């Protein structure tokens, strides 16, 4: 079996002991301002997958090691013609897979941001459900400055979050914004960042997991196009728990005709 406990992780710290029901996933490359490489993404995806599968976990925190950066995007020193290259001989843009995984994950993910959240690191905070920012947080897209861009979620979700004009400004001008300028974020002092984030997690953990799951899917549905079918899948999940759903399966297994006549056709 694959060990997802994180013991063999190099670029990531994966913890499940900081509070009941809370998983904390930390990008651990502080010497590079937590820039990511393909290995980082592989580990993050394994950690998120484990947190998804673990039914004792209700909320996931994504953060960066240290106080200087949440994440500074793709490691430019490893950038090649076909993406980012580390141990393989070909490039990858597997951060895009992680973005989709976070969006589709049926548990809230909170970005806990201290320092820089820039480039692909800014997109990562945007795809999270919520962001708690320290007062030293700095947000921005750098892509057009370093010959890159994220025309997927990096553009579309930003437009939803800050509006189309401000998105164009962020992408076209590659300005950095401090936490005060990023008015939509709730500001907390740096030394209280984790305490406050855990408080948010606990508030979420008090609520119905299924209601949260469906709210997340519903909020994402319009933007995610076909990927928005998560909400349809969730309806199936709920339906499996009903007598009506069970009647079909039971009839099939017993080789009899299903009888749905006792179930109402609701207006
Ligand atoms: C993040 C920022 C603003 C921090 O500035 P500062 O002054 O606090 O630190 P410094 O000295 O620039 O960085 C410290 C060390 O980290 C490395 C630096 O090269 C430096 O290394 P040494 O000189 O100490 O050896 N470092 C920081 N960010 C790095 C990175 N992304 N890749 C490789 N090394 C990095 C400042 O460092 C900065 O602007 N960083 C670059 C941000 C950036 O342009 N990111 C890439 C955007 S493109 C992207 O992420 C992307 C995409 O657009 C589409 C798909 C996938 C990815």
C-alpha cells in the first residue's frame, strides 16, 4: 500500500495532530520562498488525497514553511521547454492537477498565508475555499514578468474573486498588493495567524459535513463547467442512503422487478 503519512516527503510536511479534524499541509522549501517543483506537487497531491480519504478530517490547511512566503510559484530554476523538470527527463505542469484536486475536494481547504503568495502560489491561495492572511502577506501575479501565465483557474477564478478589471490589473501589471490593499482578506497579526486559522477550522468543524460538501460543490458549479458535476455526484451519494435508491439495487440483486410505486413524485 502507498504510505501517505508523509514520512517519505521531501518538500512537504503533512500533519494531522494540530487540532481535531484538522489536517495541515505545508510546502517546505523556505530557502526558495516555497517555490514548487514537480516533486512538491506529487507530495501535496498525496497529502490532499489522504486528507480527503480520512473521515476524521473535516478541514485542511494549506500553508508554506516560515514567515517569508506562502508560495512563490513554480521554481524558475527548474523551468524547461515543456514545464518544470526535476527527477524526470520531461517537464510537468502538475500544479494544474493540484488546483483541480483542491477545487473538487469535498472538504474546505484554507490557505494560511504569511509573506509572499505570488505567481503560481497566488493561484494556489485563490483556488482554496478561504484565505487567512497575516499582516505581512503580499499577493500578486508575476507570470507576465517572467514569461509565464495561468490562463485557467488563475484567470477565471481571479476574475470572480476581485472582478475583471482588478484581475486585468494584476495580470497585466504584475503589481504586488499588501494585505491591507487586498481588502477582501481578513487581516490578523502574524503571530496569531495559526491560532486564528485553527479557530476558523473549528467553526467549520462544528457544522454539518454534508451541508459543507454540497455548499462547496454548489459554489464551484457554475465556474467549473463539466467539472461542476461534483454536485450531481453528491446528489447520488445522498440518494444511495434513501429507501428509494436502495429499492433499485435490492431488486437487481434479488432478480426481481423494482417497485418504485410507493415513492412520491414530488412537485
Ligand atoms: C517571492 C519573491 C518576491 C521574494 O523576494 P525576496 O526578496 O524576499 O527573496 P529573494 O531573494 O528573491 O528569494 C530568496 C531565494 O529564493 C529563490 C530566489 O532565487 C532566492 O534564491 P538565492 O538567491 O537565495 O539562491 N526564489 C524565490 N522564488 C523563486 C522561484 N519562484 N523560483 C526559483 N527560486 C525562487 C521573489 O523571490 C520572486 O519574485 N520570486 C519569483 C516569483 C515568480 O516569478 N514565480 C514564478 C511565476 S510563474 C508560475 O508560478 C507558474 C505559472 O505562471 C503557470 C504554471 C505554473 C507555474
